[in-house]
C-alpha cells in the first residue's frame, strides 16, 4: 500500500526529497500514548511499580554492526561542491546582491523621510522658507525610497527568475544525413 502511494506521488511530480521525508514520517514508530501522557504529580508516588518490563528483563542484544559508508557518500562529504550550485552563478548572485543593496538604500531614505515628517509634526521649522525646505526634502527622500524599493523588488525578481528557471539541456546530438552525392553531419545542442 505504501509503495503504491509513493509511486503515485512520484508520477504526480512531487519532489523526491520531500517525498522521502513524508514516507519517513508516515512510517516512523510512535511511542504508546500511555508513555507520553502527562500524569498528575501524586500519581507516580501512589501507583505501585509493576516491575521491570519484559524487554528490560531480557539480556541486551548485541548491537548491530555499523554499515560502512559507501564510496559515493564519502566522496560527497569530501567534495567542495556547493549545496546550492545556482547561487554561485553570477547571473543569480549579482541581481540578488544588487537587490539587497537597493533595499538597504531604500530603507535609509524611508527613515530619512519619516524623520522629516517628524520635524514637520513637531513644529521644528519656524519660518516659511525652513518649512518649505523641510517639506521638499521629505518628499524627495520619500520619492527616492519608493524608486529604490521598486528597483530592489525588480532585482530580486530577476534573481528569482534565474534561480528557478530550468537549466538548459546539455544533450548534444550528432546526426548523419545522407544527401545527393554524399552525406552531411549535423551537430545540435550545446557543449558542456
């Protein structure tokens, strides 16, 4: 029954790593409810001890030998391959870093605009020219924050596009086509 569910999930396109976690959790043995149920404070003292459990009364079993790691597992531990290889590519990393920088700059100008707004509410500008200068500076800071925030969102969107876009196929094919008076070799694909 479990194997049928697993096959159905694989056919449906579910990620095999998530599938492994789902299968592991669904087949895990849970302790009995009585062992995990909370007991009132006086219940443990009043209840007599039933004695050792049948499993504890038996001599301990020899531990199973530890299965040695395969050569592949050892090589994976030693490898210096990144866990997320697409993050090492400049087409993902550059827009992501640019988006982070633009987001920080946007936050700076946003807090600068709120500072100007606070000055206006507190009545710090005393004459009309100071009031107009503070108002213009606040609007400029707010506009700059919105523009930089939008650019940050676009940069993160670009990074996400390149990160989640499927990688192009590296399958190369060579076809030999017969022609009048000879043959033609056609190469298609991309070299790795």
